[in-house]
């Protein structure tokens, strides 16, 4: 078995029979879809907990392969078994556990997991599948935490040298670079999407943005250069001069000021920055506090070399109190999507635009509109699924039909299942303007 290094707990099955392996992967996806939200196996940092990681290690040791590199028949049979259970559970809306004492999670001894210990094998398999579901929810969160831990010291250095709050620098880096995963960041060390204008004489990298041809972006030798150039970009640009009169602890004021000054085109850019700062408690990095919306930041004691700043109670919010921006970002991160119907996809995060996704995946924006079958960027909204490849003509999963729920549209179903809009309409003898009735069965293949 190979392991996908982008998501190492999700096996990339290998076989000469591609139809068979596709069916297995669809079953795994379906099981994880059902389990999504029923078990929380991640810690407060969004990482898999110790029990789940131990179960995964054990799973990797007992999965058997045939001589051709395929899953053995026993393992495949158990995947089918769990799949049928998850389908029955989903259809009847039951919530009781699987027969093999699913909720009993003893310490798993990989050495004791022989082919004869069916219950233990089943337990580890199901826990792995739950772990896959949890990782899909938390993968973005994990990447964000890795980004924060990697670059927070650089951000703090920029705050000391240039007065740009470390909180703002990190939040912008998370948004602009896709937490370090964008092609621009990986290939050019460019974390903030700064283009090669203003007398730039260094190397350039071309990537899609919001223009008809690829835009020219600055290339840096390392991340520290990119962070420094970002600080200088703000410091030396008259549009942002008023921001430097604000406290480095006033991340709300800075975020709103950046949006008003036109740093990004997304109408919710400020809310997204605030949401990431609140969600990941970035305000604590420079000794600040969580701020209440609409309140003036009042510092009653300035920070010294030995003491933190003290803030007036009126502007402080409790760390556990969810801000509106924080809730929005949390929902988006939990809905992180990587694949539907074997087609790559993501979601439109708060504060991002289709141009941001075009840059991240190095795909022309026009192609993204084509893949998602919309005429304008205005037709894709925050939290929507965005495909970065062509959708399929039919659904390749085990599900044959979808039963319409209140508020469903034919286009929405086509996005949720990765099926071309026109193909779905034709399969169901409808036109693309058809109104659906609650309870109606929609063919998927």
C-alpha cells in the first residue's frame, strides 16, 4: 500500500484494476461522510489525538496486500461491511455504534492484530476511517497551526522593526498563501501576493491572478525576505500611513483599515483577518488580548521588558467567547474539501476570491468559472465548493439517487456530487431552470 504524503493517514490504494480501486475509495469517502461530525478525534490544536494515531499505526501494520499490491480480500470485505452499515445508518438516521464495540477504544497492540482477531481488526479499521474523516475536517486547521508555528517569530521581528502587528502579518500570510500551500509561496517564497512592480529588479514568477494573462510576482530567496518586503510595502505606501498611528494590539482597527485602504478586493477581507486572529488566538502572540467588536482599545499600562500591557476591561472579550468572525472562519475550516467524485475541489474561504484560488492552484480564473459552470465570480459565494478540475458526467460513487431536501437546487446537487450541471439535468429529464420538489429522487448516474 502506498500512503499519500499530503494526507499520510489516507491510503492511496494501488491496483491494476482502476475501476475496483475507485469503488473502494468511494466507499471510504462515503463512510467518512457519514461519520463526519459524529466523533471528534482531534485535540484543541486540530491534530489527531493519541488514540487515533495509535490506531492508524496499528492499521498500517495489519492491512494485507496481495502479490500485485492490491488490498487482500479480507480487508476489502470488511470495508464493504462497514460501508453497508454506514449506508443503513444514514438512511434510518440511527446513531448507535457499529457492532464491534466501536466506542470502546482500548489501547491497540498491533502485534495482537492477527487475521483471526476479527473484532480488533474491525475496530482499528473503523477508527482509521473516523480518523480520515476527522483529518479531512482538521487538515486545514493543522496546516494553519504549522504555518503559525513556523513563521510567528519572523512576524514578531517585523512588528519590532516596522510596527506592523504580528497578528495582522500572520493572518494575511494565512489568507494570501493558503497557509503556505499556494504555488506562489512554494515556488517563489512569496507569502503576500506582492507583484513585481515598483522598480523590482529581482527574479519573477508568473501565476494566474485576476488578469487575462499570468501576472508577474516577486521571487524571494526565503520566507524572511517576503515578510520584510510585506512590512516595507505597508510602511512606505501612503495609502496605509494612517494605520501606523494605531496600536500594534488593535488588530481589529488594522484589519478594517487594510480593507478600507484597498489591500484586497474581497468585501469580507477584514472580517476574515479578524476571524483567523480570534480562531487561532494570534492576539496572544504579541501579548495582546481578544478584542470586542466596536470598542476602542484602551491600554492602561504599557508593556515593558518585564511586564505585559494591561487593557481596559471594556475592550476585552473572554477567550472562550466566540466572535461572529471567528464562527464564520471556524465553519469554513471545518468544511475543508479535497475531493468530490474524484475531482479536486476546495471551498471559498472568508476573505478569499476566485482570483486567490486561481493563484493558489495556478489555474486561469476563466477555467475556474468554466469548471464550476458559472458566468461570473459573483455567482460563487463564501463557503461554496469550488472545483479546480472538470466535473464528471455522472457520479462514480455507490449512491444511485439523491432525495431532494428543502432548499435544494439542481445546480447545488451537481456541485455536491461533482456532476456536470447539464449532465445531471439530462439524466433526470429536466431543464436547468427546473424547480425541485421535496422528496423527489434525482438520478446521479
